[in-house]
C-alpha cells in the first residue's frame, strides 16, 4: 500500500514524533491518518 493510504500510530518522545510526522507529511500522509502518544510532552 502507498503510505498515504495507511494509518500510522506511534509513541515516543516529542523530538522523535516531530521527525516522524515531518517524514510522513513529506510522503503525502494526511494529519487525520497520524496518531501518537507523546511521552514527556
């Protein structure tokens, strides 16, 4: 499947989450397909 057709769940520290969110958005993933648990945020 293409990345923009998937849902992404992640958990980690804010710096990691920010990097992964940027990467996913660069790949065309919409905000509503990105879910996270922010450790320490």
